């Protein structure tokens, strides 16, 4: 487990520059508005009486900052949290003048350094699949969320093609479609095979999600849990839809109860 964790961290630390380019593409593309409008709507539904400036949001696994930046633009109090100092450095650069409004914190998503009931919203995107102990992560994230607060987790069955032959064929078809559309392939890059090897050892790679998330959160009585399948069809650019056709993005929405 220790080697897995260390290899995983090393991979993402060196991926910061490349991942930042993807975030910059999102910031300059349609995703800037699709994500902002969607998230503001979700947060407003949970806190209809409150102004954005009174709402504290924790962005777990903030990476190069896309979500933290657009939520800060919308007026929320945002803490961008990531284990990699290289990711946070990219996030600060990408935020520009907004960097003074965002609280950047380095740390472990499985051992949050915040007090209980500190945040109104906990957000995570494309992180849970990559964690060595996602169950612990959910418990940690809920612990820093206020009762009645909102947890939004976006993820997909990334790398499920490694353990499912049908998914492998769909994945290969995606690669062909990307090539035939003359688009950049997000699944080709430096050390990509290294992440495939790491993914094979991660606990969620062979799980069916968001079924696993829904059942786990209900098993610990997290609160009101709901799932939105293929939310990427509302948030993605056309390029992303083609790249990730066989791996749809989902959202798990939890309003915390008396946890």
C-alpha cells in the first residue's frame, strides 16, 4: 500500500504542467460557463436564502484550480486543497488576481487538517477513483461538512476497461473516434501506462459506480443521497464527449444529515 501511495503521488506531482493545460482549456472553453452555471444552481438549491459570500466551499483535489477559480468568480469563499504543491502552484498561476481570494492548502484527502463542521459545501472532481481508501475519504469529507451542508462528488469509472473486456472494446472505439475527429486524445500522454498499472491496484477500478458510492453513503447514513448519471452530457465540451463517450461522468449529491 505504501508503494502504491508513493507511486501515485509521484505520478500526479509530475503531471501538474500537463494537467494545467487541460484546466486552461476548460477555463477558455464552454466548460467555464457550463460548470459554473450548474454548480451555482446546485448550491443555490441547497442554500436558497444565503449569499455566495457567506458560503464556505472546500474543493478537495483541486489540481490546477479550474473549479476553485470558477467558484471564486461566483463569489464563494473557496479553499483549494491538494496534496501536490506542483498542482497548487499551477492553480495559483491560473487564478491570476483571484488567487488572493482563494485559500490554497496542501494536504492529504484522507486526513483533512480542518475542524469538524467547517464547510457548507465539499466538492470533489475526478478524485475518488484514484484514492487508496475512498471509504475513509468520504467519512473525512463528511466530518468537515456542516449538518445540512452539500457534498458534490463528480467522477467516472475511469480505467474500468482494464478489468472489463466489453469496456476495453468501447474504450478502443473512443480512441478511434478521437483520431478520426482529428482531436487531441486525453488518454495519451507521458507515463500513461504507469497510471494504468497504478489503477489496477486501486480499490474502485473494478467497482460499478456510482452504485458503490450510493450504497456506501447510505450504509453510513450520510444523509440524503442522490445520483445523476451522465452529467457530462450537460457539462462537457464536444471534444470531451468524444474522448469520454464510454466513460460517462456522474455526480453523487449528498445533503448531510445528523452524521
